[in-house]
């Protein structure tokens, strides 16, 4: 192995050593690529660079896969303990004590999730982690997921229909819809038919700032249509508009119940088979084992279980 000493370490791509270790373990390019999360061409290219670097074939193709050369076996015996030591050093994290930490957690949330989770979350944090700060980032789903990938936020909470191999997620709670209008609405009593629903003018809360909600998509499928009198991007103003007009809104039930307690509003069932939705918490896999992040996720799970 004395010839290895002549390698220019400053120009060495240490990722090649990780590829080498995976190839030694799997003795198959395809399986090594899957283990590393790389494409097969990228893994093959890395093997070619390793061969050039070591001036040895390292792995010989056989019908059952790859067979390491004597030089590869000798290299692995010295390299694997070093890689394991590096991995242990990187994974070792300092202890996290929420009672004394002054960590700033950055969280991505929609307007709806902020409304539902933040009051109880802040209340809990002030009791058990008084020096910790929370910073909330807003935006649509794609913006928040992009910030997560960039490492600019710790977790995002919302609706995530798309999957990502670099993310992990956990269910927080399920939500359904209710219709909301003012108590003294002249046309709406204690029951609400579909015909009555379609005759009324509606308020729509749309994060996308358009005029099409989930219920409009459902109505279109039935060749029906409702009149959207106003579309707003946030929930905050909705109860005040509803309390001072004859508009109707179809809102998440937890939001609607809270509004009805502060304004003279009433709730009615949605006269359509409108499915609810599930709220998830998502984080980047690189933070999966970090003690501080684990604490935050556990706290979010606890808060969500009692809303």
C-alpha cells in the first residue's frame, strides 16, 4: 500500500472512498448505487475514477457481480475503520436541553396551520423552553419545500401530496369542512340544502389567490357552479366579512368553530360530499437524528394531538 502515499490528498474527492466502500459491501454497481442514492452511471463513473486513481482494476466483473482484487481487499481493510470513525464523529451530537437552550427554530406554515397550531405551541414552549424562539416563514407549498431543501427552515407543516426521497414526514391531524354564515342570515336556517348553497354568494379563502377552491372543483365535476363574491388570501379577515354580510364560506371546521366563538356566526354541514384533508409535518432527512430537531418534532406531535 506504499504507493497510496503518492496520491495528492488535496485533490482527492473523498466521496470516491464512500463509493468504494459501498462497492465492497454490495459487490454490484446497481445495488451500490441504490445504497448511495446515486444513479448507476454516476456510480460507474466513480468506479472508473477510482481505478485510475489507484492504478488497479479494484473490481473484476463476474457472472455473480463484482469480485474485489487483492489491492481492493487490502485497501478496504484500512479504509473501512476510518470511514466508520468519521461517520461516528459526524453523527455524535451535543446534548439538547430545551429548558436552557436559546435555539431559534424556523418553521414553514400556511395561514391555516399557523391559526390552528401556533397558539398552543407558543403556550407550551413558554412553559418548558422559555429561551427558545420560533420564526415562522409563510408561502405556498413549493416555496416552503424549497426552503426546506436549502436548509433555511427546520420543518414545514401543511398539505403535501407529493413525495420526496430526501424528506421525511409525520401525520399531525385530520380536518373536515363546515359552512359558515352570520346567525341572522335572512335565507339560511338550521338546515342547508345544495340548492340553497348554490343560490348564495360565497367568500373563498385561497392561498393561491385565485377564484377556485376545492369545492369549486367538485361542483364542476357535477356541472354545477357557485358565485364567488370575494376571494381573499388569508383567514384573518373572513369572520368579520361574514358577520357583516350575507356571504357564506366553506372553511376548515376548526377555524369555523373558533370564528363562531368570537363573532355572531353559525356552522352548518356542507351539502356536498367534500372530503377533508390531513396535515403533515415534513423535515429533511439530514436532520432526522439531530436532538434539537427531534425535540421540536415531538413537541409538534404532542400539540397536534390535543387541538
